[in-house]
C-alpha cells in the first residue's frame, strides 16, 4: 500500500514498502500509513510527543541508536526497519522493564504487546523494587493508583501544555524514584486540580481511574463487554462538547469525549465529565 | 500561564527575603498596577521562568530546605505552577523538600571510587562522630585531593574545606610546553590586569580583527574537538550556529563537570577564569550570539566566585556588554549554578535546567545548534574546549596542529586520581601512551590492576593497555574512550566488586528517570550487581545474558548519553574479569 | 448582529487570532472547553485583555486585566472607540464601504475621553488607550462576551457597543477576527434558531412579517398568531397584572432563577394553574399543580442541539428514561392532541426534516450529515454546502453581496439602575463557577470537591464591617436578605461583592438580585444589585431567610 502523494509529501521506506506522508508527519504516521502496527505508550494522538517510553523505537539507516517513531519527523529517503532483531529486543525490554515494577494488569494493550515480543519480567532479581504506592482515593470523582503508573507523562501533558493548562500535577523526584505528584503530594482537593478528568482520559494503564469504574472493579462488577457507548452532546454550557456515555445496566458508568472531535479533542470539564449523576 | 492555585502555606519573612533577593516584587509575573489593573500573561511569565532554579537555591540557602510556604512564594512570584516548581525542586540533590529539622550546614562526603579508596569511610565516621550532618554525595570533583568534602551552608556561604589550606600548585608547573594550563597556577585568577600581563585578551583583539568567518575557519582547520565527552568538531558546531539567522542565539560554557573522576574544569575555572570568559566572548562574536551563559555545578563555590569576579571585571573594562572591546557587538554572560544533578551536564538537560524546568534531556534531533537554550540556536562547549580557541586564534591552526596526532590535534587535559603517586591535572599531547601519562603522575601505587578511562561513563582497561596512545582514534579502536579525560587508577588491593556496584549505583541515582530503558535498566542493573556481590559466586550465564540484554536496550533505546553509557564500565569490568568470578 | 443571531466566528479561529478582548466573560469556568481553544491562541502568541469587574480565573491568563465598575461597559467601549478614531486607527476604507452611521457614532463617543472613561469605570485612563491601540492595530482580533455583558438592564446596548468597535476596525467577517457571544447555556443558540423567541419562527423568521408567516402557515396547515409573544419578564408582568393566569413551564426553574425571586415566587403562587415539565423536581416543579416528568434530552432522547459556534450536532439516547418519564416531544404532542391539535411529526428526524424545509439556513443539514462526528455550522443552505465557519464575509465584498451596510449604534452610558446608597453601599454581582451550572438543578448532584457557596468580599470591606474569613453574614438588598458565609478574596476590588447562583437550596441569591430588565432582550440585571452586608454574631449554618 502506498499513501497519496501530495505536493509536500515525503517518501520513506518502512520495511519493504515505500510510503508517502505529508511533510511534518512522523515515522509513526508512516508506519500507520504502511499498515505496520506499532506499540506506543507515551504517545497520544492529541498530545505533543514526549518520546519517553521508547517502546515505539525503530531502526533507522544511518542512525547509531534506534529512534522513537512517535516523535521523529519522516524525512525524504529515510529507510526504517520496524521488525529487526534490535527493534524487537528494545521493545521487548521496555515492556519487560515496565512489568518488573508496575502493575500492568489493566493495561491490556501493553499486555498484548508484551506477549508478542516475548517479554519475561520474571527473570530479574527477586524482590526488586517496584512502584509501591498506595491507591490515592481523595474524592468521589477519580482515584490515582500509581502502582499502575508507567510514568508516560501523558497525564502531565494533558493537565498542562497540551490541554488543560492547570498544571496540578508534575513529575517529581528523579530516576526510579520519579513519581507523578502534586506539590508536596498534597491531596487533589488541596491542589490546583479542577477535576476535568482529562488526565484520566489519557492514562494508558488505568492508574488514573474514574471512581465509578474503581468501585465497580472493587465489587468485581466492571463488565466492559456489557457496556454500550453512545455519542451525544453535553447539556451544560453552550460550547457543544461531544460526550461518549459508557453505560452498563442502564447506568452511566463513565464519560469520555472522542479524541478526533475538533471541539473537544478528547477533553471535557468537570461538569461534562462528572455532571451526569442526576441522569 | 496556568490556573495558579496556592495552598494555605505562607512564607516566613526570611523566605520572602530570599525570594525578593532574586525576583523583586515589582518584577513578578503578575503585577497589580492599581487595584483595577493587573498585568500578567504568558510572555511575562515565560520571561521569568529561568529564575526558578536561582530562587530555589536562595530558599534552600536561607533556611536549609524548601518549605511549602517558601515554594508557594517563589512559584507565585514567578507565575510557575507549584506542582511544577516542586517537580523541579525534587530533581536536585542539593535542594531538600522535607524539613531537615535543623539549620546546620550539610557536609557532603564523596562516596565515589577515588574517595572510597582514599578512606572516605573513616572520614565520614569521624565527621558523624563530631556531630556533623553528613550527606553521601557522588564525586565532588576534587578527586586529586580525596577524600573530598563539600559543605553546603545554611545562611552561610558554601565552602570546600580543602580550599582553605591549599596553596595551589600544578604538578606540571613551569612546563613551558603547556597550552591550556599555561597560565594556571601562574596568573592571579582574581585580577584582569594579571591576566592581561600573561597575554590575556590578545586573542579577543585578534578575533575581532579577523572577523567571525575567519575565526570559525581557523577553529575548523585546527581540528579542535569537544572536550566534554562527545568529541564533536567545534568548528562545525560554531559554523552551524553562525549560519542561523537572527540575534537570539546563545553561547554556553558547560562547567557542570560531574563525571566521577573529573576535576579539570574546576581547576581551570578557579585558576584561569578570565580565559573562560575571553574564549566565550570569542565564541559569542564568532557565532553572532549576544547571550553567554555559564552553567557551573553547585558544589564549586570557589570556581563560581572567581568566574563571577572575572565577569564583573570584564564587564567594567568594556570586555563584556553592549560593545565588546570596541567591536560594536554585544556579548554578556550570566552565570547559573547547578544543584546536584550529573544529568544536567548533558547539554539539553542543561538547557532545561537553566530554563527552569526539570533537567531532563531532550530527544535529538533537533540539535542545540538550531534548538538549544530557549529553543534558540546555541553553541555549547566545555571550558577546556573553549580555552583551546585562544591559541588557535593567536597562533593559527597550523601551529595548533603541531602537537597531537593527525586526527586528534592539540593537547588534552587528564585528571589522574586513585592509586597514583601524584594525583592531579596533567596536560599532554594527544597520542601520549597511557603508561607514560601514569608515569608522569609518579607511576601507580601498588600493583596496577585496572584503569578506568573516561569516568563512570567510560571503560576499564587492564595493565596490558598501558601502551595505548591516548587519542580519539586509538581509544575508539580499542573499544575505550577518553570521555572527559578521566584516568582513575586501581591497584590489586581495591575491591573492584564494590567499585563496580558503586558505578551502577551512580547511574541509578543520576538517571533523570525520563525514559524507560535507563530509568528501569540502571535500577535492575544495580540490583543484579548487588546480588552478584552478596552471592560471592561467579556470574551465572542467565545473569550474564540479562546484563547484556539490559545493556543493549539502554544503548539502543535510551534518550541520552547517560543511558547509552550506563552499562559500559560494568560490562568492561566483566569482560576484563575484574568482577564476576567466584571469590 | 447585523441581522443574524449567532457568533461570527468558529472556535478554531481564536487559536489563530492576535488580540483577544474577553469582556464580561469568565470563560475559563463557564466555557472551559472553548477556553482550551483560547489557550491555544495564547500559546500561539495572542495578547489578551480581560474586562471584568472581578479578577477572575480567566483574567489570570490575560496580559492585562481591566477591572471596570459593574455596568460601565458602554462607557469603556465608547472610550475605546473614541481613542481609535482620534489616533487615526479606524479602518476608514471598511467604514466607507461596509458601514453606515459612522458620523453620528463618532460624534456620540466624543465625550468619552480616556479621563472621562476612567472616572466612570474606575480604571486608569491608560488602560483605555492601550486596549484601543492593541485592538485596532492587530491584524486579527476578536471580542468575546458572556453574561457579564448581557445580564444587565441594557444588555442589547452593551452588545452593540462592542459591535461598534468591530465595525470601526474591520475586525469582523474575516478569519480570526470576529464577535463571539458565548452562550450561557447549552442549546440557547439552538432554542433561538428553532424559534423559541417570542417574536421569531425557526430560522429567525419574524412572527409579525406576513410573508414569513405565510411560509409557516402553508406547512403547518393553519393560520398563525401575528402578534409576537411575551418573553419571561413580560410574562411575570402579565402575571402581576392578572392577565396571565396559566403557565406551562418546560425545563426552566424560574422559582430559583428569576431576579428578585421572592416577588417571582409570589407571582407563580398566584397563578390559577402551573404545569411544569422537567427532568428533575425543581423548586418550580414543587409549586406546580401538575408535573410532567420528562426524559433527559441529551442522554435519553434523540435530537439536535446547536452550540455557540452555530454548530448543529446530534444528541442520542444512552440510557432509557426512568419510571414515568417521557420524551418532551411525546408529552407535547399528546398534550396538543388532547386539546384537539395535531403538532406534526413526532419522530425527531421527521421533525428535523420539516424544519429544514422552513429554515433556509438549515436546509442542507441532512440528518445523515449530522450523524457524522462534528455536525455542521449554519448557514448551510444546501446539501453540498460545507457549512459556515464564519459569518458576515459579505462585509468584505465590494458590493456587500446585496446587504445593507452594517449600522453603527449610538449608545449612551447609563450605569446600573440601582444606585449605591448609604443603606446599600456595596455592589453585588453574580456569576458562575466551574463545577456548577445555573441553579444547580443538574450539577448539584455530583460530589465536586471544588464546590463553594458563599459571599466573596474584599478584605478591606470585610475588615471595615468586622467580618473575618468564614464568618456568617447577612446580605440585604432592597428586596430581601440572605445569609451566607463570607470568603475574603484579596483580588476582588473594594466595594464589590460576589456570589454564585448555583445552590439556591443553600443560598437563595436571587432574593437579592435586581429585576430591572432590558426592554430589548428581556434579561434582568442579575449582575448589579446594591446590597449591605452585616456580620451575624452567633454563627450557625447558612440558610435562606425571606426578609
Ligand atoms: C550524562 C552526561 C553528562 C555530561 N556532562 C558534561 C559536563 O559536565 N561537562 C561537559 O562539558 N559536557 C558534559 N556532557 C557532554 C555535553 O552533552 C556536551 O556534549 C558538551 O558540553 C559539548 O561541549 P564540547 O563539544 O566542548 O565537548 C555530558 C553528557 C552526558 C550525556
Ligand atoms: S483532573 Fe484535570 S486538573 Fe485535575 S489533575 Fe487531571 S488534568 Fe489536571
Ligand atoms: S498516571 Fe497514567 S497517564 Fe500519568 S504517567 Fe502514570 S501511566 Fe501515564
Ligand atoms: S537515558 Fe537516562 S538520563 Fe538520559 S533521558 Fe533517559 S532516563 Fe534520563
Ligand atoms: S510511544 Fe514513542 S517513545 Fe513512547
Ligand atoms: S571527589 Fe570523590 S571521586 Fe571525585
């Protein structure tokens, strides 16, 4: 398959295919255009790439190290390998590394990729340090379970520059001790948080979870297979945000917004995100 | 720009004073002009963000930690969200965000290999016994006088006790063949006049006469390459910055020197600070960059003071400022102190640190020459690299190339420490064999077991490598590196297992934590080595494979050089059999 | 504005504009997702001026916050206009081609010198000059407003005073430049578009225009009343006179939301019959003789809503309505049937198609096109039309595409009708908070950690009254008094008090508000009442008391 060439297209080689992508597109875009599935963790379609997880790396001819496909712009004539020994090795190691310290039970996609690449988190030194964080339940809207956090920075970006501009959370600490945190780890109600839930919406591991989902999971009653998702428009202010209502047993259990809608780009405010209790 | 929300914690008066000292209220991010008019907004806040680290330093220095009230005050003044300010404060080893419960100075004792060999354990014990507040620190850049101590003052100046009773003398003092170190220990580092008497500022005058293009051409022809570790050709870097349009460009001197075993930049900055200033000025004029920055590690109080003194004198002599030495061009320098983070020596992490963000490296490309400090074109160099430019300008590239090898012209500074008779800083032509260098330092003490070349990020070589010429090409061929010029010597009495565990621990501690391969890889690598150490057994094939697997992922997939090199010393120690055999 | 009741610009345009005047709008809290687009504009380098009596959370993002006295908007707008003219920054070519009434306007703003404006508005004169120059010299500039402009007795004049500025500078009808009223409520735009205005049919056709009426009569198959109806404020006046004796309220809560609500409740009590159709048991419903439970439109039924950027989008049922609740359309049709009338299609899609036949601007919005994500922006006259991101492009056509030139308006500054006095020395203004909405009927039902109900006071005013943070106070206006807890807010200018209107069960704010209303729009002066605040010595829990 090859993309449609436009005037400002660049052509690159992904494995054995030539693909044309618009200028400014990334290698990941080119992989997608070529129909090559690529694992991603820190990348989000509405977020500026921070390229920290490194699971999306590819081998680029002429580059000594592997390059992150999610952030590297495609340039004319690039030759990219997505399934070389080195690529598979690094992807496997990233997934394996994360699994050694983080509870990935609810990160389904990552689990599938880990299996695909043969990650084996059990081969490390027994008793190695893990995230080891208590679940933070500080209000009735959403919870933070940093045992599940892979430090992908997506929540930080969504709370900050890329959407909300509230900056209630940041990465604190360094190295293996780095954590997502408010200032001095104050509780969310004491922080700048305005409960837009935009961080929850982008979290890839369910470390951030709506309280409704958390409670249902605690009660072993979270049944995605029994849920319907309906797209409608928020009833509060007149901006016209699209909502996706997730319904289980005729009850709304969570509310999201489509990433590809140009009014919201996946974001909502506290009213749209949580104000459906009365329904 | 943010929903600025501050908790109820208020600053104390002294905290407010500490903030005022860096950002007076009238310069705050939001200014109430009248009760009905407030000025703030994005550009105003952005313009202040780079003062975050200085404000945090000021608070830390005032009361010994950064309290919630102090952080609020600083964050509000700068318009920085408190969560972000906290994220920045917790990034640095010298900044504390928990109440230490006392207001005494903190005594940092180095725990890196050279100091361990030199008996830092006993030093630490005696300090603790005397009631000092001791804090374990990575290499303090004083390896030639190990074991090293740095005292972080609370409401008192920081100090390095060894500075007090030291009459500085270079081991090679009097050697007329010296280039970079020619003035070191000879010139009065606090006097511009003295610097001038020793030939100072002739190069700048000549550079102004030559014009930017000719200066850059000379640097290119000289073959000068970076001395900070990556050995990138300086001429190419300068040319790239010079070719960028517009006046918003920067020259940065990277004096963060934190590679274990390195102390050359400290010595150069302490004893020849004007040379750093002059060569930066030449870089500024050559690349058309009006803004100069020095980023110096926080544990170097004397070097900081001398550089600040030199900047002030140069400024009042018209050698910095709006019209540099009559050239009609502007160049001035701001100095910024690091706060205890090895990673901030990585150039893009350094930019983030100056800008007031966490010192996390950026992915490259784009490169600093186009997207450097404040995302503007930037030429960043190690001070040793910069000082070489003085001779290149005055003597010409031909003369410069007369020493060294064809592919590594010129001389190189080496930091010798560990089990050598005369530890210290040595300047030798590139290509000098390792053994000769060690002999210059009085030879090894005891029976030589291994040499660590290039510091923690480097590699171990065995006694069979003493013939290896110290040039970029020869070390590369041998799978070694010169890095930042570290030569740490170990004899057979040293517990190499402990040294290697400490190196692994260093990387674990200093990883910024941003990218998965390095954040987790350095952690698991350390765990494997600790297991090996405590088992007393030989490394199993399974563990050996794991170490190799981790190393490959760190080299291949990490963002920056820290991850890329975090396994190299470990693996070379295994390959040489320094560790991993049953004991 | 200039003949069509909708904002001229799309949200996306604000991401690309250069200067933003955010006027009487706390969009950060009232329109958070629109504000995301605005933030992108700021990130892209736009400068923002925020005009608001309060230093709001939106104002905190502005380069300059200008804190005018409540109700002095026209004076400021006229002053800016005068400065633009005097500085020679008016776009004379645009004025000559596309506008009318400039001379009269220019003459009318002449008294509004920066100093005069400063005296009226309580701001430094330089602020007037700075805003004028920034706005006029920008390549692209937008003015945005919300209820801070419209909840006044002279709401329409306030809006027109801002329109004047856009006509002076040509900041309208071009990409990135425009006039953007941010609708206070979901589907206010849609309601207006659909004719839920006393003098309009769907598509802004006029009730009193025989030609327009004939079009609707032809489709509805009956003759239509040519006399425009009453808006809510007129209805209350009619109740007072006894001319209105039966009221059928659909999805409104006037027993909490009307200004001078004690008076309003008395009028509702006096009705012979009150029927309320709502999704929840509101205070108005509690007063009703008959309550018709309705389904939740956006989550339980099919239909369309229209946003502030004139975007028509689909709503869909996600859950089935509880108990006896029924869809509004079914209730209405049955009601009509019981009265012997046939209201036409019940199926939302059929009803929509009927509308498309009557409202030209919706003509091209086939149901299937609306199904696709994103909907369509009106006008969209035919099925090939992509919808209209911006309005009034004709202002830039040499022949104005057959339109009349846009008129300047001559406007006088009047100030709030209720003057401050010794008895009532503080200005009370009301507004919305991020987590809540209107009278809190819907939004009060989730556990927001942000919720605060009380009176914001300047610390100096509070100190003069002996009030400390958290104290229980009594707020009295000429109409009644309410108790609430005080919160000291140093960013609130002295002389001003603020409260939200979200929790009437806790704090009955509209007991205090001023019912004087704008004859042109029917909106009451919620934003400006004169009050007195007293410390209640023995603190107890806050509650409403009718005074
Ligand atoms: C982890 C890490 C730490 C570094 N620390 C330093 C340092 O302290 N000083 C330095 O000059 N370069 C350091 N570098 C190298 C810089 O990134 C950069 O290459 C150098 O400053 C460029 O100057 P040069 O070309 O003159 O060597 C470090 C690199 C890495 C990856
Ligand atoms: S809910 Fe919104 S404001 Fe709160 S932390 Fe998440 S993104 Fe930030
Ligand atoms: S909480 Fe979720 S979104 Fe945030 S860094 Fe952790 S995994 Fe990523
Ligand atoms: S390699 Fe290590 S130090 Fe470098 S960016 Fe990654 S985590 Fe940070
Ligand atoms: S998805 Fe590319 S680095 Fe994380
Ligand atoms: S100062 Fe201790 S190792 Fe360098």
